[in-house]
């Protein structure tokens, strides 16, 4: 395509890009994306760049005159692509993967074109009602009770923040909404030592402070010990601290451990505490009927977060908070200035009443497209396959004399490390595994991320990617073994000596 | 196109939609969008639906088996479109409009395809650095000082929430991050009576409570009175309250009034208070050199919010907070668990350190595409034209014996009402204008929203839409006059009697 300058009218300040130009560039970009999706496995999973490299290729100032779209698209290849960590790469196994599907791309494209703000029913009825319906579909898919009301936030951290705010608003005799925490006693949130950092972040933001978070001991499989929780609550009450919320986890970030939620729910009911369940990653597994047990006890929770953008193949920016107490959430956040009052009053749901965000884009479309295209069974089948592949990888680790597994595999994440025969110094093992993971990532063939489990440097393999298959799993296992061998050779480990 | 079922492999749980199918549906959707953008002016700006109408057309449960994409796309026409408030309609004048451009659609499409999570530099170097560069471009465009550091949030309410959290973290002797507000005195935030509701919402969420927000008197043109601010601070200090933050507004939501920021900055400097400027809508105007004055004094602010998704033609979900004190923001929100530690350490910016969200999609692309395609001059020219058109509309209101303007027009929003000769009962005027706005919106030809200014029901015409032009302005003015006449006839007003 020849370069087409910005048309005179557009350059001079009238209107948008002509629709026919949009059509042409749109087709061009769709073709680019189709090729990208077909070939992303041939690109490096992680780029070979240093901080500042991409920035250095970009002009320091914006262009005065409009530029041809061809130049912009060419710069995607020239500047953006060489700096991409490819979350779409079939051997991207890091963090919790987000592998947005092709139907999700189409849904997001449509949402960008319609560009409605779903703050009020009246600001876009279709966006509000499609959000209600798709969230109710997802609720059914994970087996949550019908009284659970869903709201979309941008991510799991935001969902948990809003849940804890609702819990705080429920504390008898406080009325934080009006008076703040000025005369409140020290409040306490409990979570296990494996609970997500978003809980501390929420405590900081909500004015509770990190001191309000008490980390409860976990068992050998990294699950909260309910007796330890009960003991901590008794201890706190004696010290004049006011317990109000427990965050249990179904699929912890480090190792996907699943807290014993029924026993935790017993404690919460007895003590009158809000139970929030962080199932941001793990909740997806419940879509497969045989995995429904991961959410056992969640029907007794006050709130639960599930992120379709993690293991349900929807693009980033779609986390769902379900709560049986939408009124508490609303009391914590609703505020309607005159310019947002509408004739519908309480007849319709106005999602702005349930959180900080007022600008809310039409995110339900990508969830709707994805759920419909794959169907419940298609999604369950993918999740089932991921669990099978993760177990297969775990078996290979278990069988290898120089590797070991560091946690159970209740879902599809494998925590492992190299542990060469005879090397038993924990510092040396940590150092070796850190270098091993970097060496794997430096091949560009795969990307993994790490955690620490009880002080041990742990490599995580998260098998929840839409593009993963047995071949990819076999290949990353080969790479891990090759890189370990290379490190050991370089370190003369084969001569029986470490460093 | 014939219906193409979900392919066997995809239905059985392996992989994504085949790339060639994505290509075909992508082209189909691009064509649909091109037609939509060309013809959106012929669609109703607001749909004729009641709460529940769209929901009733959707199945109560998700499909077990995957569905053909053709069905999904057909349902966009059948179910979604009849429920759309068309924010793209050239006569959508409500709220603050968000008219995402065609380049912005392409940028969002690309972001959905790349689907990277920009939480850490290491989770996607290109996304982090492109966000840094485009935000620095925008900073230059509005004339903000080089030391201003930018972060993207989903909307203005979130930006203001994060700014006030940073201000709170700065309060000497408190350390809210660790200890919370437990032993803090009553803190106070000041804003004018026209300040945005997000300020109260932030106070609620941050544990300060609505009582922490003090609304300062505004002058006849709805601008904060600096002497009243200074007086309120003295009064509060005497009462043992601790002032810590002032939120000034450059472009208030009701009527785009612009607070006297230099005088407010004087007060803040003298009193040692954090000055946050809400320029979510108004900041865009500063891109036009002759309008740079709207941000006068902002170089002395501690933080300022500007929303490209309002008047800079970028899709929803892109608000920017600039602050000269990124360390305060970071102290309020940073927290790095082991699984998010990276080798870069402090060498690179990790945007997750500056807020609640951990999942952050690649939003800079749509800003980059839009700024480059239109160029600074192209964007300034559009803003200039909107201001011209708004003034023209205001002149017509002023000249009409049965309409009146209710506020100055410092930017491109006109606040007006019908005020038929001889009708001077304020309740009757409020009632008439509420019905007039509804009647205008019921035509489907235009959409406006309202506010109240000192008790008076006020119709707002926001001229900041990419597709607006003189013809659209003339037409909405005609509709307003026609509808008023019809209401007056129906009410036998012409016989000299009101109701």
C-alpha cells in the first residue's frame, strides 16, 4: 500500500479518519494480526532488550503534523515488536498467563468501535445488561449461587480492594463512608502467608495500614490452617483488635494452593467476619465439572473474585467480583451527583454505584464473544487439558534425578527447581535456580517466572495458555534440562565441584 | 458468508480459533465498523428501550457447545445495537463525550491482539516504554513541566483517588501505609462546590469519610473563591482538623468552570497542602496554544489529571495522572512480592508500583496511534473548532427570547435552559426543562444530559465530539426550539397559562 497522508479535512481539524481509510487500514491490521497469531511461536517469547532501548527509538516529542497511518503501522514492526514480551507465545509460562482468544480480540475491537461508557444504565443500556447477563452466565459456569451479584473491574487487585471496602463498610457501629476510620479501633484482615499482595495493597489504600493484615500460618501444602486462623482471631480480640474480614485463596499466586474454604467459612460464620475468596486464577478450573471442588465452601463466602482474563481466555482488563451483599458494596461506593441522576432510579443497575471507576468501557463484549465461541464444554475441555499437561510435566520433574518439585499441583501450575545430586547448600541452590531460569528465558524459546517457597527459589510453570500443547510442554522440559546441563558444565559441576 | 461451526479441534479443547477464520471474521467486522462509523448519524442517538429489554433477548444460560461466530455477529445487530446509546453519534452531546477515533480503534485492536500485561517493565518492555513516551508527549502538549511523571489509570475517578492517596501518604507524622488512619486526626480535603463526586468517593474509599471533604464556596461563575478556601483552612486548623489536600478544577463537570489555580496554589504553598488539579476534561483544551491559560498555575500543582478519553479522541479507559511527586505515589502503593521481583530493580519503571491495578493492558497504543495520526496541530484544530461551535450555540441561546444561558462558556460546554417569557416560577421552569431534555432525547436525533446549577435544572450541550460540526449544532438547536414549542402547545402555554 502506498503511503496515504492524513487527508486535508482530517488534518485541518474536522472529523475522524475517513471511514474508507479505516476500512483499508483495518483490513491491513487484521491480516497482520492473523499472521502474528499463526506465527507468534516463532518469535522470541521475551525480547533481548535493556531498559531504555525502546524509548531510544521513539521521538522525544509528538509530531506537529499528522502522520500517515502506514508509518505508524510500520513502527509497530520496527519499534514495538522488538520490545514485546509475547504473552501469546505458546511457551509463555510466566506469572499467571493471560491468553486472550481470537473471539476476545473481535469483542474488544467491537467495544473500541462502539466506545460506550457503561457507568449508568442510561449511558448505555446494552452494555449494562450484557454485563449483567454474561456475568450471570459465568456465575453458573463456576457453580456459584444465584444470589451472587457480579461487577467487572480491571483486575483482581481492584476486585479484592472493592471487596475489602465492602467488608469494612459492614463493620457494625463504624459508618466509614461518613466518618472515615477516625475513631475506629484497629481492624484486622486475615489471610494466609500465601495470600496475594493485593490484600496488603488494599489495606494500605483503605487507610487500614499494612499492620491490619495478619498472615496466618499455612500447612506443608501452603494452605491456610483454620485452627491457626481461629487462634489469631481470639488473640486479636483479647488485644482489643477488631477482626472483620478473612481472605481465603483458591489458587494462590506462588503455587496455586487451595485453602480449606469450608473450615474457614465455619470460622467466619462463628466470628461474624466477611469471607472474601481470591479465586482470581483458580476459579476458572471450576468450569470443568470434575474440578468444581476448588470452590467448595465458596457458596458460603460473602464475595469471590474470578478473573476471566487469567484462565478463561479473555483479554486483559476483565476481573469479576461476585458478592452476595451488593448493598454493602454499594453503600461503600455509591454517590450520585445531579449530573448523573437518571429517570430509571433503582429500576436499573448503574454499575458506577459499585466502585471507584466512573468511566467503564464495554468490556462484556469480549467475554460474551469468547464464551459463545468456545461454549462451556470447549472451555472446560481446555482447562482439563491444561491440568493433564501440568501433571505430565510434574511427573517428568519427579522422575528426574537432578530436578525436584516444590509443591503439589492442585491446578495446572508446577513449582519446581533444579536440585543436582549432591548439591545441598540452599544458597547455592537458590543461586543456581535463579541463573537457570534466566538462562531458559534468554533462549527466547520460553518464558517462565519465579517465586520463593519457604525461602527456596522456585521456578513456576503455569499451564493455562490457550496455545499450549504437549509439544510445547515437552520442549520447555528439554530446554530446562539442556540449560541446567550447560550451567553445570560451565561451573565445572561435572567435575564434582560447585563453583 | 455461510455459517462456519467451531472447528472440531477448537471445539474439543485445543487452541484458539484458527488464524484463517480470525482473518475472515476480522475483515467482516472491520467492514461492519467502517459502515457503522460512516452511518452512525442515521441511527438513534439513544435507544427506545426500558430496563430489562436487552436482557430479555439473551439466553439465561451460556451455551454448552461453541456457537458459530456468524451467530454471535448477527446477535450484535439483533440484540446489542437496539440497546446502544451511541456515543459515536455526531449529536451525542451528553456527559463529557468520549469519541474514540478510528486510529484509536486500530490501536485498541492491536493492544487486544498483543494482550500484554504492563505491570512490570519485564512483563512487557515495549508497553512500559511506550506508555512513558506517549505520556511525556502529552505532557508537552499541555505545557506541563518536565518533572511531571505520568501514569495511566482507567478513568479520572481512579486518577483522583490515587492522587489523594499520595497526598495522604505525604502527611507528616502519619505513615498511613504502615499504621493506617487509626491514630490520625481528622484530615481535610478542600474542593469547590463544583468539584467532582470522585473526590467524595476517594475520601470514602481511603477511609477518610465524606466528612473529610469540605466544599468551598464558588463565585457567580462557579469558580472556587481562594479567600473562602484560606478562611476554611484557618477555621479547620483552629478546630483541630488537619488540612492536607486541595482539589482545584479546570473544567468542572457541570459547567466547565475553571478555578483560579494560581491563587489556590498560593494558599497551598503557604499552608503546605498537596494541590491536585482535576483537569480531566479541561486539560485537553491546553493543547491549543491560545487556550493554554486553562492550566495556568498547574505547573505549581503536585498532581493533575487529564483524560485523553474525554476530549482527546481516544477510546474509554485512558486517564493520565501527572505528578511531580512520584515517590509519594509509589510509597502509597508499591509492594513487591517475590513473584514480581525482577532483575531490573530500580533501573526501569514498573507501573504496578504506582497504584492498585496489577493487571494493566497495553493502553498506550491507542494514544500513540491517535496522537500520531492527527498530530498536535490536528488535535488543536479540532479543539479550537469545538470552542467556536459552542460559542456560536451560546450566542443563539442568548439571542432567543425563550431560552437563557446559565453559565459562562470558558471551554466548549453550554449550560442553558428554556425560559419562556413570563414564566418565572423556578419549580415550573425546572419541571419544564426536565421534560424538554427528555423530549429532545426521545427524538433519537440527539442526546443531552443535565445538571443543576444553584437549584436550576440545566441542560448541558458538550461540544467535544470528533464528529460534531456546524450542521449538527444547528440541528440540535432546531430540535430544542421545536420541542419547546411542542411542549408549550401541549401545555396550552400559548394560551398564556402554564399547566
